[in-house]
């Protein structure tokens, strides 16, 4: 089954404790992206990657890191989480090139930082 | 000003009603447009792409007006299962950046 998976789905942590949220897709997509969703603000892009070893900042990259060592994986790293990073996080992937390619989203990771 | 703006609603309509959602975008360089559907606490899923000529998929019709930078979604004969949040989305740039509106919440009542 074609899908984007994220782990963990739910995480409660404390300020300053490093964490990683994994994202994996099995559709051979070049493009991967991380979003956060907050009430009233909608989905905002954190980081994206056009291909292996190519990453770039989205609209709200502060406090986050990413890496793209393999095509299928795009982990999101919070080196020192803070309460304002409490949010619902989505990973997404799609093909690139010309045309309007659908972005497929993972099931989401609900993060609470206390 | 947000790049993609939607009326947040909520829209509460009876089953069988026709409901229309509107959306405006500020980036005239946006290349493609979509409507995504998001059920409570779930991931967004593509409902339909939006073309300048207008397009229809069953009970759903999407329209794009590039001159006015305006997008619409019409749902006819609404069903209980249409209850969700509808996200207006613009794609721009070679980086394929998606910009989302905040979403319009729809509840279809029996």
C-alpha cells in the first residue's frame, strides 16, 4: 500500500529534551516536506527536500532540523524543544517535475512540550 | 495579510443543501490550486485540483478566477459524510511550496 508513515503518532516531552520524529514514504517520491498545524494558523511549512541531500527552509524553520540521507526517509529533529513547538506535525511527499502532483500526507504526530 | 484566505466558518447546513466556499490568494505567481479535505485530527487529503476552465467531480465543482485571484468550491446535495474542514491550497515556485488557507469547517446536519 502506498503511504507516508510517521512515528511516533503521539509524544509528550519536556523542554530541552532532544527528539526526532521519523517520516518514511514508499512511493519513490523525490519531494518531501514537514508542516505544523496550529489552530487558526493552518498548515505552515517547516522544511522541505527536493531530493536526497537537498533540503531547504520553509516558512517556520526556527528550532527544527532535518536530514535527507535516503530518498524514502525525512526525519524532523527538535534539538531543544520548547512549549511553543507543541503542535500537530505532518510529513508529506510527492513527485516533482512539471505538472500538479498531489502531496500525500502522513497521519500526523501530535507533540506536546511541557 | 495571509497568502491564502478563507472564511473559517463554521458552516452548518442541512443534508441535501448546496454550500459554497470561497478563497482568495495574494501571490499572483501561484501556479496551481487545490482543495484538500481534512477530517478531525486526521491528515489532509486531496479533494480536487482547480483549473481555470472549472472542473467538476460528482457533486463537487471547483472554479478558479486568476484575474480576481479567487477560488471556489461548490458542494451540491451535501451528505453527512461531507462534514470536514476544507483547505484551499496554492502551489508556487520551483520548490513546489504549498500554501494552505486556515480551512473552512463544514458540518452537515441530519
